């Protein structure tokens, strides 16, 4: 794991540096129903949220801490362990869109279990134990980093003297929950459903040389109510709506600005099967800014990431229902900003994920709706700027994600992900 403070500051700056006057870019595309009133604000980490990495193993007694470490580990446990997960997903090849929902599920269930303990509910310690267990499962080569983070948290002023026994009890609760979440995750079916062979004919997507991505096709959902949510049918190939959308993508390809390219590359790198840092950073920032406690913060992280998981499942079901061709397959003159993903166009997966996570936040923090919708819109538009999606892909994806989030937030969480 890298040394924390300078590089975390660098990463925070990178999260902000791509915001290049989105409002001005949108003006070149004409009016859009989802257009925000100002530039979006995808957030990274502030200097105040940056942890000191630690390396002592779990079994070692708590060590003296540097001031930076104490400042970080005194914050919400769910937030700091989510940041540890972000660090790990940036250094390892892993399905981040699985890591985050199972990590946050374990944190939430551990916080619930620890809340019943008296006289000192060890909620943050339970979150730590659950997080360590889940992250060790996904990142077996990084046990020293994970154990070091756990030992560093144990050394915070929250757990001095006799209270250290409470920390150990909380970690034990969390590890048990984490193990049960890992066992439950084994049956999610991610990557197991074969989408079959693309139909042959005008308007259908064709493979671009590599294996066809399965995404979340056929995956078990966290929220069963989302199973009926699907986007409307896309415009018919050759229709006026299709030709207008295709012409827009071609125009952007022919005139792509440095701003549009920067936005496209930022979201392609940072929201992918291997990463989902900016949206999680947005959740972290809001739960801290709105003074949520650890249980509520864990609930928000779970709702946002599990809604994104379910939205991606609905998204890939629609992709392999319609098998819609990509813009560059309809117009060979379109030059994409980077290679086109190996799956059909409709709807946009980036938009499904962004719509789900930001609508969750908008429902939990209503005053933040305008801001978070602007972030989602930027992520969605980035795929049009890249030349790999039509506008109707993006619009449908945002709508699907928002519908999934609304269903998720309305669900009684006691009925969700019942662990063995």
C-alpha cells in the first residue's frame, strides 16, 4: 500500500481536476432535460480524510500513532474502510462492483449486530472486523495492509485501556458477519450467465474480437423488487430518433474538445468493472457532511452500492434483450476516444450505475439532489463524448438506475440479503 498523505492528496486533486466547465460543454450539445445548472462536482478525498497506512499485524498490541493516523481513524469506520477498499481496488484487478456492495452489506449488518451490545456498543469495531474479513476475501495478497489498518484503528483514543476488550468483542462480531456475507456472496451468479449469440441483421451489435462481457447478467439481486424494472425499447434502427442520435455522436467525434475528452477519459478510468471510486467518494463526503453516525453511514453505503449492483443487473438484461449496435458500428466514420466495451450499446452501464448511486443519495439527502444529479449527468454524458453511446442509451440508463434506487430505498432492509 502506498504512503498515504501525499498520494491521497494527489488522488483527491485528480478527482477534481477533470471538472472543466461542464455547463459550457453542455451548451454545445443543446438543451437536455437532465442538464444541471452548473458544473458537476465529483469528489475525491480531502486532506482531512487521509489515513496513515499501518503495517503491524492484528495480533500485535496497539502501537503509538502518528497524528495523521489518529485524525483519520477517529472518523466513521464505514467511511475509512470504504477508503481502504478504494485503495485496494486501484492496485489489484478485481470486480469492484462486487467488492463495494458486499463490503457495505457486511458493515451494515455488523453495525446492526453491535448496536445491541451493552453497555458499550462496539459499532466501529464491528465494522472494522467485518470490513477486514470481506477485504481479505477479495484481496488475499494484501493481508498485511488489511491487518495493519485494523491494528491502527485499535490504537485510536476511542479504545484506550479497558475499553480495548470492547474493541476485540466488536471485531469478533464483525468477523462473524463478514464470514456470513462471504458465504452468501458465493451464490450471486455473477459472470455465470452466457448471453448467447448476437442476432444477425441490421441494427444488431456484433462482437469486436474479444469475449462478450457478461456483466451482471443473471445475477441475484439484493432487492427483489427491482427485478421488474427495465428501460423502454430503444428507437428502431433507421428511425428519425436513431438517425438524430447517431448524428450527434458523429458530430462530437468530428469536433471533440479537450474538455470532452478529459471527461470521457476520467469516467472511463474511474468508473469501470475494476473501480468505482468517485461515486463512493461522493457517498462518503455526504454522510460526513450531514453528520451521520456509523450505522447510518453504513446503511447509506450499502443502499447506494447495492442499488448500483441491481441496476447493473437490469442493465445487462436489457443489453442482451435488444443487442443494440454501437454508434461506431452504425457509422464507421465515428472515432472513439478509447476501445468500445465488448457488449451491446443500450442502455449505458455507466448511466445505470450513476443513476442508481446518485438517486439513492438524493433520496437520503434531498437538499443535495441538484448536485448529485449533475455528477450523474457528467458520468453519463462522458460515454457520448467518447463516441461509444447514443444519448438515448444515457437517458435510459439514468432512468433505470433512478428507478432501481427508489425501489431500494423503499425496501425494508430486514428482508434484504438474509445471511446464513
